[in-house]
């Protein structure tokens, strides 16, 4: 595509030769001729000038001065948000591979399954009874789709994904390799003999445009459903317990675990290796720092930024950590004070008119 | 089944129409006609009265008064432990799907494998040489059972489970999708050139009625065996290192990791995201809080309740955390004391008969 | 093999009958006739004397005295490092199973794939277009090797491993079951509508002799590459984010997570459940304790030993933890001091010549 076309796509303004052809995205350092890259505010000039990219996305109002400051081989496109424009352009230049509709001869698809047009079903895939798969969806090698599952349009199930019976996926859902959706939740009732399984007969609903990282697990609801809202993104090795409810546009980094019945409202941002107890609630737009621990039943207020185990507001967390780091100094000051008070007490005892000394 | 039959099953007493037919379990809110639900002590009346369940399990001695307090559409069953009764009834009403014995034509089963009656082997399953699979076991699509593995009766290996060569499973074992049993433990010996693998030639034994959550990993013993005792339950994404020994009826929540040669005795309860160093021991019935860290070689005493990194008794953990949260106040008090002592020292210096002032 | 042969292999000296035949390695307690075991300095005599092993590796200079101290059934081999010798001997006695070259009839191998001699491709394996697989490599059942992947010689891909398109493995690489290499990194750009994927169009390079534990995930680079250096070993359930660069001979224990663009230099040792923020750097030979948390951008100096969240030098970590544990005592001392100062103040106020009391 030409720089002019990309500029139109990104809503930007061209500074330089608009007819240069661009074939792919690249980092500033990794770019070669034919690549487009981007520079973010603050730290750009050095890297940008050294880059061999043919086109650079730059912040609005910076293009002319960059060119003025010295010879610039690359054509520039000024946009409000270069990184966002870069992502949008990449979606076009590097559209994910969509294999043509086909069912591989080694796949096993139940007769009662309803597979729409343009669906690709790879080698060794297993599709159960009464499954429905929407148009354009790609089910890659080794994935297992159990009975009664519904998958929307334009989804990608990467290799070896497993969907347990009856779970439902919207459209545009991407599940990376090894993701398991709908395994039994972890609930037992104990008696003298040991543990009896609490019924795990609910389901999972994953809404449109959700993406889930490799080897993550989303358990089915015990009685109701586990739900992940539209546009939410989960990283690798995340655990989502039974009956968890995650809102829209939530981001959850790798290895975080969410216990049963906890709610994460829309637009929350959750770091990696966070642990959430059951029946907790993270309200809309809250930010939970990596490695944080949220106790069962805890409510994190809308928009709050919390860190630590257990979580505290970030300001308080930082302040407490600073105090923690100065404990040895505090200890030393306390010892010095004790010495001074001992001395004062002794001196006061020697003062004739100072009355009776107190108990030490 | 009729309410009368369910009451007999649960050892309960019917209050109301014992001939009502019940087909499934449900939550109080999610229940429709034909469903049974349960109420636990304390918080029941509101939800119970609003529920559309046809039958409710209630604590002993509460049925009559509940009915007396107002019209009650549902039949009640009084039982000692409603949640336990609910679980037992669910085991009957929602017995897990047991597919009839069959070997899918796309499965690859070695000639030397000994597969008993009523075993289901799904699409694309691979069963190695000299494997033995007990009666009624279900090996679902994509599972891989390597040479020499022994699987007992009535097990369920969910899709894409992998059993490395020679591991042994008892009866009634449930492994969720993506579980890996018997991969090499993580042990190396370093020399100048780098790391040499310490031999990982032991095995894994998983006793009867163990359930392991999706994508969890149980490594084989280096020289001896890794063992998980009867009735123990592991959640998703748990890591069990080489030569770990887990007793009976242990519960381990998601994402916990157990290093090599550590022992967890029977009836322990382990939270999520706990980390245990090697050669540690959690004695019988101990409770380890989520996110706790147990140092190598540490012994957690029988019945203890421990939290934190490193673990401490829960009481102490809470007390220390409270002190931690008040560090800024402690700092302020210390500063105020220093001020007062300075002042006292100064005043004492002005007192004619108070002798020599000490060093500041 | 004879003890003499094993001694030659390990560079050791035989004390006793050098013609005894040895067939396998074992622990001291688990050994039977025909097995070799080892004893490390310090704690050996009890276990060694009780062992039924036919041969024992012992530290240099200890053999004769051990024999002199009492009857010893086993032949001894004195070596500088018994455990290392044991590992080297195990590599010979228990060479990993290498199946003869063969492509299972249920495997699906693209015509354009170039598979060298002696490669084993198991049941249900899927090998994509233009894949190259080096001599002697074993691709076990259910593994998926997507288009354009390069795998070196003598690798082992255990069952259900997934290699996304274009990733490259050196020789001697071992990936345990369920490992996913090359899934998309976790990067998004937000606008009003939600999250757009930042392009994840880089690749992964895994150098020679790397071993990766079950169900671990290594994401592809966003624009460049994610790289794991020669001889590095990863445990189970480890997460390696996009563009991470790991040096040679690094060891990373289970469930550790490494965020995007972080660098771990050669010979570092990383504990389990460690979390690393993005763009951090662990310099050569540093040791990071289990459960540690490394903030984004943080540099851990070469050779440092760090623990805690956030990481601190181990000495400081221990000292602070000790202070933390004594907070209640500090609190009590502070209260006692306050009492004493109050008393001193009161007494001084009663002293006729002590001037004006300060404010309390």
C-alpha cells in the first residue's frame, strides 16, 4: 500500500513522498526499506533518524520540525496517536492468516454439527454432536469441541484448544493454543469419608472479540455461568474460576488467578500473577498491580489503583513499603531514644528537688 | 425422581408434598420448576422464599418454622448439612456422561495394550505399548497414553491429557483437559560446560478418586516416585514437582507450585498460588493460605493455619500486617517522642542542680 | 556396564571389585543389586552402608576410610563430584528412548515439509508447509508444527506441543508436553472503542540444548524476536512474554512469568513463581529468589542475590524480614518509652527550678 493510503487509513497527514510503497510494520531498529514504524513522544529523534524504515508515524505537529532538523530519508505521517495508528495499519498489512473453508479429512465432525460456510477445520480436530460453528471460523489442528458447543463467526481456535460440552463463544473470539474452556470448577463438600464434588453443571459464555492466551483455563459455572465480556483480553496461563464474571474491555496479564464467583467490572486492568479470592469484586476501571492479592469478598472501588498483598491503594502501598525499607533506621532511632530516656531518668533522679523516680 | 426418593438418598425429612418430581439441581436464583436447591444456615429466608425451585434442602429443625412464617411453594427437605445433601443429590441427578464402550476408528491403540470392557477411547487418542486401561474408563479425544501406563477403572481422561510412559493411575481418577502427568522433573547438575540432567527415571502414582484440574502438571520422580493420595483434589494450573508426596483428601487450589521432594500430609488444605520450596513438609490437616510461601525444608505443624511469605501462624500474620499498616503512625509517634526527649534534655540542662547534660 | 567402565566414564577411581555389572541408577534407599547410587559429602555413611546398591559414587579420598570403617558390600568409585558423575552415568545407562525414524500413518505432513533422516513423527502429529525437521528429532503424538517452523536435529517434542508458524528451534531442544511456542504476545493499544492488537508478527528462536517444562508458554516477538539461549532450562508452567531475551545456561523454576522485552543474561538462576515486569534486566549470574517481584525497568546487577517484592539484596531482605517479625516488640518498646517520657515530663514540671513545661 502507498503511504497515502496508510495515512488515509490512520487519519494522518503525509510529510514527504506519499507514493512510497509499504509492505510491513517493523520496529525502528528492525525496519528495512518497505517497512513502516512509529515514534512516540519524548524519545524519538535518535532512533527515528537511524531507522531504515521507509515511513514513520510521528506525533502531530512534529513532522515538519523533524524534517527541518536534518535530512530524513523516510516519509512521515503525522497522527494523533502514532502507536494506535501503527496497530491499525498492522491489522491491514498483517491480517491474520485466514485459511479457506475446508474440513481436513482427518478431522472428526459429528453429523449433527452445523458448520457454516468458510469454516476451516484442521487436521485431527474433533467436533461433537449438535455443535454450531459460525462463518469464517478457523478451528486449527488438534482442537476438541465437545457436544453442544456454540462458536460464533470469525473465531480462531488455535491448536489443541479444548471446549467442554455446551460452552458458548461469540464472534471474533481468539483462543490460543492449549486454552481449556468449561472444565469443572473447583468445588467440593466434605464429609467424614472425604470430598464430594459440588455440582459443576453450569456453563461458560465468552462474548465477542475476547482473546485468551495460551494454556489459560476458564472453568464452567457450578450452577450458573462463567462469563467473559466483549473485548476482554487474557494473557497466558490465567485461571478463571467457576461463576466468575468479567466485564467488557478488561485486560488481565499472565498467570493471574481468579477464584469462584468473583466479579471484575468493565475496563479494569489486572496485572500478572494477581490472586483474587472468591466473591471479591473489582469495580469498573480499577487497576490491580502485578502480584497483588485480593481477599475473598473484598471490593476494589471503581477507578482505584491498588497493589500489594492484601491490596491497598497504590499511594499507601508505596508509603508503607518505604517505611518498611527504613525499619532498621527506625530500630536504631528507638534504641537511641531509649538510651537518652534512661540517661534523663538517671539525671533527674540525681536532681535533689525532682521528687521520686518512676519505675523503670 | 420424587422428593421422597431424594430425601431418602440424603437422609432427610420431607416437609410438604413428597411426590413432586425433581429433575435437576440449581441455585436459588437460577431455579425453575422441577429443580432442587439448598439454603445454608443464616442467610436463607429472603432467597429461599423468592426462589422458584420445586424443592429446597434446609437445615434440620427449620422447615416447619419456615413454612409457618408464610406461604411456601416449594417442598422442603430437612437435612443435617444441606450443601452436602445437595452435592450427593447432584451426583445422582447429574451423573457425569459415561459414553458406551467403544474405540474410535481414528484412535491408535497398540496391539499390546490391554483395554478392559466398557472403555471409551475417543477420536485421535493414542495408546502405547503394554498400556492397561480398567473397566469403564473414558479416554477422550486427543489424549496421549504412553507406553507402559496403567489406568484403573472408571477414570476420565479429558481431551488432550498426556500420560508419560509408565505412570500409574488408580480408579475413579479424573484428569481435566491438558493435564500432563509424568514429565521429567526439574533437576540438573552443573559443570563448567552447563547443565546435565539429573536422571528423571522414576514414576508417578495417582491413587483412587483423585481429581486434577486443567493444564496442571505432575512430574515423575527423579529416582523414586511422585505420589498423590486417594481422594485428593487439585485445581487448575498446579505444578507438582518430582518426588513430591501428597497424602489423602488434600485440597490444593489453582496455580500452586510444589517443589521437589516436598511432602503434604493427609487432609491438608492448600490455597491458590502458594509456593513450596523443596523438601518442605506440611503436616496433616494444616491449612496454608493463598499466596503463601514455604521455604525449603520448612515444617508446617499438623493442624496449623499459616499465611504469608514466609509462612507464619495466621494470628501472627494478621497482627504483623496490622502493625505494618500502622507504620506511618509509629513513625510519627517516634518523631514526636524524639521532640519531647530533646525538649526534656534541654530543660534539664537549664535546671541548676540537674548535673551534666548527656550527649545528644 | 562394568564398574570399571563407569569409573572411566566418570573419571573416577575404583575401590573394590571393578567387574561388577551395573544396569541402572537408583537412590540409596531405592537401590537393588545391579544399581549404582551416590553419596554427597557430609551425610553419607548411614544411608550408604544401609543401601543395597552394587556400586556407590563417593567423594574423592573417602573410599578407603569408608571401607575400613566396616564391611561394605558395594564397590565404590571415588570421584570429585559424585552427583555430577551420577548424572553423567545416568545419561548413558538411561539414554532417552529414541524411536527409529518413521512417520505414523495418522500423521499429517505437508508435501513441502523437509523431514531429514531418522525423524520419528508420531500418531496424529500435524506438520505444516515448508517446515524443516532435523535428523533424529522425535515429534511425539498430537504435536502441531505450523507452517514455516524450523526444528534442528535430535530434538524431542513431547505430545501435544504446539509450535506456531515460523518459530525456530536449534538442536537438542526438549519441549515437554503441552508447551506452546510462538503464540501472540500480549500487547494492545486502547482507543475509545476498546483494545486493538499491537502487531505480534515477530518470531521465537530457541537455541541448542534448551529444555522447557510441561505447559510452559513462550510468546513470539511483537516485531522482533523472543530468544532463549543455548543450554537454558525452564520448568513447568513458565510464561515468557514477547521479545524477552534469555541468555545461555539460565535456569528458571516453575510458574515464573517474564513480561515483554525483559532480558535475563547468561547463567542467571531464577526461582519459582517469580514475576518480572517489562523491560527489566537480570544481569549475568544473578540469583532471583522464589516468589520475587521485579518491577518494570529494574536492573538486577550481575551476580547479585535478590529476594522479595520488590526485590532487594538477600541480606537486606532477611534483615528487614527480621525487623518485620519484631514489630509487635517495637510497638511495645515505643509505648513504654512514651510512658517514661510522660512521667519524666510530669516530674520535671514538679521540679521548682526546671522552668516552663513544654507542650504535650
